[in-house]
C-alpha cells in the first residue's frame, strides 16, 4: 500500500474538525447549531400614525435616490433591508428624525460592518419623508 501524502492527511484532519462543529443532543443524533446573534435588536414602542402622503413622497424619493444600490426592500444587501430597519425602529417621530440624520450624515456600526455613505445634498425634510417610508414598510 502506498504511503499517505501529507496534503491528504491535512484534508482528512480539516474534514474531521468541521464535522465536529456544533454539539450533539443526547437521545437523538440531531446536531444543535450555536445560537444566532440577534441581527435586528428591535426597539420596543408603538407606531405613530403618519400621513399617507408622507409615506408616498418618501417612496418616490427613495426610488429616485441611490438607496437601492446598497439596500433592498425585503432582503439584506450591502446594507440592511428596509423591512429589517422597519422591524428595528418603531415609526415614531424621534426615530424618523434619527434616521433622517443618518441618511444625511452617514454612519456605521448599527448593522454590523457596512458603512452608509453620507448624503449631504438631501434636505432634512426629504430625509424625514424617506425615513417615514422605510419605517412604514410592512406596516401599511
């Protein structure tokens, strides 16, 4: 029988190490995955009513801005999905203003490593309308 090469032994070692990830439950042979970190970290609070016109205006502004280069409506892209942002923040004026400031000044750290570039040319009122639309997704 020919000798086993070192690269082959290394591959076997790596496969065994990967197979051992996670922990096994007693009784059944089901592998338990480690707990997933909460990606959204929802802020408690009730939604406030906002005019439907503000939501529609924000939707138009988002559509014509470069938001969809980094965000998608329902799935994560470079940045969080708009639906995830809506799940995190209640639709309240304080959070609309907070997100409007983030749209204008940019930011990092709230959703992990992605960096949101600043949009200094966006008027505060327009940024508020955009944030109102985002926080209204799946709440209409």
